[in-house]
C-alpha cells in the first residue's frame, strides 16, 4: 500500500526556484537566479567577535534552551533597531524572534488561515508565501501592482469583494517585483486596514537595502500617524539579507493576541530559535557595526543594480522592459516580443542555460493569472564584470 499523505499537500508543489538550482552545476554558468545575498558581504570579523563575546560572557544563555518568544537581549536590541527606523513605542515584548522571517509567515499561516479562507497577495509575490499559505488551505487572491507597489484602488475592491482573512504585502523593494510602495499608498493601506478591520501583513526583509535616498517609512512606522491602525498591522523583519541568512534570525511584531497564538504554535515546531544564533545577533547589534555594514552592502548592490540596468539596455534593448530598482536584490522584467522576438520567459530560460546564464521565469510568482513573459533577475551575487558578461549571454539567447 502506498503512503497516504495529508490532503493539504495537494495544494502545493516543489519550489520552481529550488528545482532550477539543479541545472546550475554546469561549469562556468553565471546565475542571476538566486534570491540570496553575496557571502562576500558578510561581516566575518564582526560576527566572529559577536559569537566569541556571546560564548565568553553569556555562555549559559547562548547554549541552553531558551524562551519561545526569543532571547531577551536580542528582543531588546531588535526593539531598538526598529525604533531607530521610526517605529515609535516598540518594546521587546511587542515582538517574538522567529527562525528567519520565513517562519513568521508560517506562523501567520498556522494562526490565521483555515481551509477555504481568502488571503490577498500581490501579483507577483514571494513564491514561498504562495506555497506556505496554500499549504494551510488558503484561497489566494492576486492584487495587481505597478512600479509604485500594489494598486490601492484595486486592492480596496478586492477587500470589499472577498473579505480576506488578511492582506500580505512586500511594500519595500518587493521580491520579485523590486517595487517600492509610495508614501501616499502606504497611508492609504492604513486607512483600508482600519476602514475594513482587515489585518495587513507587512513583510520587510529588504527595506534597509536602498541605493540612494531612504525609502518611505514602513507601514508599521506610519501607524504613529494613525494609532487606530496599529492593531491591524503585523510586521515581519529579518537579518538574513543584511547580516547573514545562516543565523536564521527574523522577528514578528503584531498585536498581543496574535503574538500569543504565534508563540504557542512556535512551541510546537521548534521550541525556540537557536539561542546561540540569537546571542550572536544580539552582540552584533549591540556592537554598533551594523550601520557601516549596511553602508558597504548598499554601495556594492547599488553599483551592481546600475550595471545590470545598463547592460540590459545595451544587450537586450527593446526586447525587454523593466523599472530600474531603487533597492533590494531584484530586477523584474517583461519580454516584449519586439521585432518578432521571444516572449515566453520559460523558453527564454532554456535558451539562456544553453548560453551559460540562469534566471527565474516569472510565472511561479503569481498566485493567479500569471504573465508568462515576465522574469526575475538577481544582481546580488555577481560582480559588475560578471553582470556584463551574463547579460551579454542573455542577449545572445534571444
């Protein structure tokens, strides 16, 4: 008799991005496919020092079981970190530490979604979010976006029509879109949350990775202008893109009742996030090295984003259209089919692999109504020279 798996698995499939990685073993391939930071940017010396201090000065806490809500010194540092980014009044007991922000999304799925519940996401949105929410039985509704983020008028119509359990947004340099939600639209989102008593989940792993002027304040930070909205905003943060994904340190800020339910569910899954990782992160934040680390990372990624934009215009010209990202890790582009050229990103990806370069077709990032001409390119892990060569290969794959 074959194994009888849970019916919830019928709603999900293996990540298209993870499957793509299996094709990247070809020698000399240049990858624009991954969504991870460049390991050369990690502050190794600072992390070594932080880990050593954690073991030297708080070995009991760093190596022992810990509270499910998180290691208190880290919760304090994260509260200070968020206050420095304009979130007024946040204290350590207003957040829980999660094993990456990915776990925060999973906990929201566990605590909020019953089979058949409707959840509104951006179209396109983070692939793992689509998989996670569908695993818990959500019916995903796709809200259109443009270069300024989610189209609020359309979002309001969808809220009225579907009465979702919550709305999930990546307002600052979204994955995969790279879009930046305007300040005006952020304020409108708060108004919608209060007007329709609808929870809005703000996922913010990329907000510190800006290349020029800082982005508008987070939706959570803007609740100081509209205090009634605070209870309707849940905010997910992460150290993965700015410090190290290997630490697996994220956090969730939400109203007390939601945090309590999420903490209970976290007890069932991993008891607590690695206390050693938490103690190391706490020491690092306390050291004051983060601003300089962010300065270095922003400069490097900004140069790579500029190089990729120029190379795309040079080598692909009118065959592709995109908005130059102002931060984050991604270009979101669309094949135009100009001059009778290719317009199917999946077919283009196959041709690109043959030329020794990889990217991710855009279709998997849509919860509904996918656009097969779209694609995601990451500039994070290739230097300027590799970007020029890789995009040149894309041009030859047309």
